[in-house]
C-alpha cells in the first residue's frame, strides 16, 4: 500500500513516515500544495494524508483539483483547525475523514486502516449498521431506505461512531471530533448526552441497542455479526 503524506511540518511528517514504514507501507512526502499535486497526478496512491494549512496551495485547493480531475484516492485531512465548519468544508469538497492536531498515532493508524479497507469505489462512501446507512460523501442518512434528517453535529457523531465501530469512544473524543475548540469542558458531557438522545430517537433506537452506552467511558456501535 502506497501513502502520500502532505504537510509542511518536517518533524511531524518524518514521525508519521517512520511509523508507517514500520507498518510496511510505502511512503512518499510533499511539503506544499504544488508539490503535492505534481506527485498525485504522476503517481498512484492508495491513501493521501493531507494537511489543510500548506504553502503555495492550501489543502482545500489540493483536494478540489484532485476531485476535479477525477482522482478518487481516499483523503484523510490533518488539520489544526478546530471549527466544525472548516471540517465540514473539507468533507464536502471530497475528503473522506479528518483528524484534528494533535492526534495520537494509534488513532491515525486506525483511521488509515479503515480508509484502506473501504477502497476507492462508490461503496467507500457508505457506512452501515443493520438498517441504518449513511453516505459520507452526500451527507445523507437512511433508516430502512427512508431518509433521516439529522443536524450537522448529529451526523458527525453518528459518522464518528460508525468509523470507530466495535471501539468504545469517550465523550471527550466525541466532543473533540465534533466541536473542536468550541466545546466547553464543563458542559461537554451533558451536551453530548442530549445529542445522543436526539440521535437515538431519530434512528429509532430508544433502548440504545445501536448506540450503546459504555459506562464510565462514552458510547459505541457494535458489529454483532462478528
């Protein structure tokens, strides 16, 4: 598997490269947006790790050019930005997932494995649990093939839990993923619980059989077929 890392922080990019090499990935690097596009249009990659704040061309411009030229390689955004709107913008432009800096290398590797498993075809945009199906590209949610209307934050929570299927996700990690720097640590727990309650109601999960409460930790969606 060949991965391209695009970031302008030499220390971080080399740290990620060493970890990926130990996992037996083939790794290339680019330090600005123009160099990144040159590599993307010449070589073939299985996954791209893309920072948003880049010299010459920012990450949004890179992914916009990729998708305009029909390059369907999965993209994991790496960004220091905490605003939900910035993350949604990247996803709407064609990114497949994102991580907010600083992040753990363990979580980075988990996200990489998920995106590589999903592959590059249309099905890669779909996450599913029983009768619930979400399309991460179109931002649509279906229950028994009927559309479900979620708020942007409800969608991000459901998407995050599905990406981390079979893993207990803490309330802090949910808040960090969905609210970024906007969340208040004092009201965080109650705020998330309210969103989970509303989300369960909309996906017909009042008893918490789909979104399970993990006491003392947070929440989890479990794949019962495994």
